[in-house]
C-alpha cells in the first residue's frame, strides 16, 4: 500500500509504458473483435451463399458502402467529442441536387461539384455555429438541419431527377483499376482514410478530440480549443458528406432530392458498432471501418441469399444492440472483478 | 439544538459497560491480489466524536465503505449495538441507522433543498400526492434545530459545498441516523463554515449519536474529537483519547516515523516581477491587482467563495473578465485564451483535480502530456512513444506511484493524481505557476513532498501564486499573503507579519486591514 516518501525516493522508480503486453493490447480490443467478426462473416458467406464469393460482389459491396465509409470518417471524430451529426444524409441529398441543378443550368460538371462541396462545408458550418457559438445541443441542432437541408434539396428540384451527367465522370465513379475488381473510388477513400487516421491518432488536434470527449473542462483547462475543434469537425462532416453526395449522384447517374434518405442512421450504426461511444472519448478509426464493412458484408450476403430487406434490417439492428450491450456488460464485469459494489468515484479515492 | 457547544474536547469516551454503538474488529478486505484492508478495528461510542486518521491508502475509505454497505468484508467482526451485522447494500446500512456524508455531496442540482432532503421518501398526502407542506415544515424545523440558514426553497444548484454537506447531514438526521460518518467534510470548507459544521457535529453528539470524523487536518481533530484512531497500511494502529496525545504523536503513528518539517519553505532570492495583474474585474471579483515575482510564493488566502479560484481562472484565461490587464514578463496576455497564457509561460493547477485537472478516464501518459501535446509533436505529429518518453520523465521526477504509464489516472490515489497534474503543468516549463489548493485531500507524506517541490521551484526562479484554504500551509509557504473577501483583495501581509489571526481577520472583516 502506501510506501513512505523516503522509501519511495530510495527505490529508483521505473515505469513500464503499458500494463498489458503488446498482443493483449492489440488483440483484446473491441476493434479486433469486430474485425474478426467481419472475417468470420465473409468466410462463412463465401462458403455458404451462392455468388458471394464472386469478385464482382466485392466491387459492388465496396461501391455500395462507399458513401457510408466516407461519412463515417468525420462522424467518428464528431462522435468522439461527444457530439453527433444527424444532418449528413440530408447534406448528401442537397449536394446531389446542387450538382444536378447547376450542371443542368449550364455550368461545367466540375464547377458544379466544387460548388456542392462548398455548400456542404457551409451546411457543416451552420451546424457548427449553432452548436459551438450558440451553444445548442448537437442532437437538437442536427435534427433540425436534417429537415432543413432535405427540405432545401427537395425544394430545389421537386420530385424530378436530373440524369444528364458527363460520361467521363459517371464511368469513373464505377470504374475499376485495370482489369481488377478494385473500384477507382477506393483510392479516394484510402487517401481520406490515411488523412483521418493521422488526424485522429497522430496529431495534437486528435489528442484534443479525445480529451474533449472524456472531459470538456479538463480539455479547456489544458488549452484545448474545445469550441473551435468541434466547429472544424462539423465543417469536415459537411464537406465529406457533400463529397459522398457527388459520388452518389455519379454512381447512380441521378440527382434527386431524396437521395440517401436515412443514410445517417446507417452511418451512426456502423460507427457505434465499430466501438465509438455515443458519450464520447472512445473509439478508433480501424474499428469504425470494420463496423461499416460488417454491416455491408452482412447485408450483401443476406441479399444474395434472398433474405428480404426487412429481415436484413432486423439482423443489423439486433447486431448493433447486441454489440452495445456486450460492451457495457464487459465493462460492468471488469468493474465487478476489480471492486465489488464500488462506484468509480469512490473506488478512485482508495487506490493507493 | 444545544446552545452551548462544548469548546473543550477532552471529554473521555463513554464507559464501555454497554456495548459500543458500532464495533469493527480485525476486519479484512482484498480485491484480487490487492489487500486494501488487512486488519481494521474501530469502536464508536454513543455521544462521542471519533476521529479516524491515516495516510491515503491506509485503509480508512475501505473501512468506511464496509460500514456503509458498499463492500462486504472478507473476514473479521462487525457489530452494531453488540449484534453482529453484515450489510449487502447501502440500503441495509442506511436502514440500520448509518449515514455517510462524503467530501463532495451528490445532490440533485435542479431540485430544491427541501426536495433533496426528502429524495426518495417524500411524505405522501391524499391521492398519492407529495405533501409539500409537510416536507417544507419538517425541513424548517430541522434547519432550526441545526442552526442552518439555508433557504429550503432554493434549488441545490449553486450551493456551496459546505451548504450541500449540511443538507446531507439534515437528511441523515431526518432519517434518524445513529451513526454519522463524515469523510473529510472540511476539505473544501472555509473557517466559518468549519465552525458551523463543528457546532452541528457537537449538538448531534450531545443528542447521543456517534460520529466518525475522517480528516487530514490535525487542528480540527483536536478541536472537535474526543477519541482518535490511527490506521496505517491497511491496519489498525492505536486508539487514544484526544487529551492523551499530541500532533507529533499522531503523525508518528500515522507514518511510522518522525516528520520533522511539515512546511519547508526555503528562502529564495526574490527578483523581477513576472506576473502583473491590474484592475481585474468581473461580476465575481472587483479591481484585483497584484504582482508575483520570480522566486516568490504569493499565498492567496480567504474563505471559500471569496473569489480566489475565480481570479485564478480569469488570469489563466479559462473564464472571461470585463476589465483589467494581465501581463507576464511585461507582455500582455489576451483574455479568455488559456492556450495563449500557456505559451506566455503561465500554468494553472486547478482547484478541482478530478474534473478540471485530469482526464480521469485517460492514461497517466496522456494526462501528463495533454498540455504539451503541441510542443512534443514533431512536424505536427505525435505518437504514444513521444508521450511515454515525456511522461516517464515527469512521473519519475515527481515519484508518481504507478506501475505503468498506461494506468488510468482515475484509479490513482488523490496524492498521486495531484502529482500527475503537477507533472502535467511543470512539463510546460512555466515561468509562473498558479496552484489552487495544492494539497487538498492528499495524504501527509505527499503533502510535504508537494511543499518541498513548490519551495524548490521558487528557489529556481519560478513565481508561484498559491491559493489555499489551509492557514498553516499559507503561513508556512508564502513569502507574501494576499487575502480576499467577497471578491476583493482586503489585505496584503508580509511573511514576517502574517499570523493566523490577521489573515483570518482580513478574510472575514472588511475594515481594519489596509488596502
């Protein structure tokens, strides 16, 4: 227990970097569990579902989950700070419509797409302003802007669709590298993936993101720009959502006001499944990617096995609930083992 | 209530003819391989205030948690009024008439004082309605008995910690608790508040209740308690009537050695002014001006609520202020910018270590390097390796007791948590350190380590502004004492002239102290 001061001084203290060996830190994590599950489901599906093992399935799977993969990147960061952005799918819709309307109006597609990206950034800035400057809860703000941005999208284009886009771009959205099954857009995603992994896990900015999620006060007292960080993240979420919107438009060759309706829930489900806490402070990018892929692989395999989409929804929903319950159950178990009946607050005061 | 609180504290414990109200004998408790309590013993008599002292980690809290029903003991006897008991939950302990009042009470901030007192057992009128009148009347009666002047209808939000504790005590009394355990109740209290708490404690004792008082402050133990039990390293050491022991004797029992100097402040050469604050005003404080020079420890004394922490936070830029300037080394620090203050060479070890000082759920390494994350990054990138290197240096310099740098900060003891916070701020290599309650709630060994460290830092030319509610600490450490009262600096007293009396006087009276 308590060593006396003099005794402590006499013993030259050495500190280990970690209290668990490397393999435990790498393997015994929630992220690894999800990755293992992705591998397991893929192997089982490849063996049992006719057609799942075909290379073309991989291509379509990646193209299908691409918008979710893209938006999950900034959503992870937003949620680690303890906030949430429910308006992402509406921004996808709005940027899709803007791209379509501007292209139809005679602007070159490239210019229209850039305008759509800027609009996405502005949408994110609106969210960020309301959350960080006005001080409203992000849940309420983004439920509001979910309706607002979707309303703008539908208002701009009505119920019609614009389908006239340059072939070069629509082909590129579906193109594969050489003769392989790897879609070209995957490289765009991989670049963004590296950027976000570095941003979250290897920069002081990323350290600030975690600190904000775990203790806003301690972060502020340590010189972290709490509000500025959150603002930047909302703008990022808006911009990447707009990028996903442009991709969505090209892939289906159709700009519609109701494009990607409900996508925000799929994104958030994947992020939570991947190990990000809705209370903030916890999660890692690799887990989130695995979460997105798990949902993608599962629904793709089930669809090929002629399971109806209702049942697919039920299964992914149940999986999500299960993963959240499992996490809290494991945390509870760990706590029970350490200090039966003790609450963390009191527990901390005894450790000596 | 008793209008004549007994000021002498040499009342002997009640004769042990009847069984004691609460008795623990050789109680043990382990968590896995960690032995938290080896052999704890305690006898609480009716109508007596009993002190329980010991360093952090001595097993006091574990003992209390067994009594409170939070933990189950592994071995030993636990008797209440001579009958063996075994609590499986806090509810059972409460039902048996035991109430524990923690250092930081947990009231419902949006409910009124009255509602808080009756939380979970509101008197019910006709049709299952909550009988607000009855509740209100009982609270008024209770407060009158305890001599408390808190408005029963105000929300709990914004009440001082002292008032919150009083509400917890009122709750306990209304439940007719026979045994009251107060875990470091005075840690966050100012002098006047402590006096009020003691008055209440004495009147409860005179009603025949048994009180257990856990404290790190000897003056309070001697002023209030009848008997004192010392614990060390998870075991019972001794129980002594207060009249038969001395501070030195208790300290020896606690640490198993002599502590020669509790407050070592070495003389240091005081040089150029570093931190210059001029005319700082906000709704919480008015016209605050002072200077901290290199090599100097300036003590900022005053009652809790006098605005000391608020000034510190404004100077560091965590809170905004309306008027005035803050300069460091002659250069102005912009307001409301903690990052700019840090870059200018200012550091703040905040008052609330668990909320403001640490990210409790984060590792020691991440905590130590949070404030220097930008300076240790290379080309804008930071890795765990860089963090661990920096953290290792500061953890070993401050002798933080932990095995691994990945240990979650919240699981460390209070003293070690404070060392982590200190390390975090010293790592920024500040020119001026503002430290708010440097030793609140930490054990005596760590306390003198912290004092030695502060003295050493001043010796090396750092300017230190030390906010403290412990007078001996202020008097022992500070070269100069500033006293605040109701948002204003009411006195500035040099080390040689500072006494408990004149500091206390300036903290409580507006007149008589020079401006």
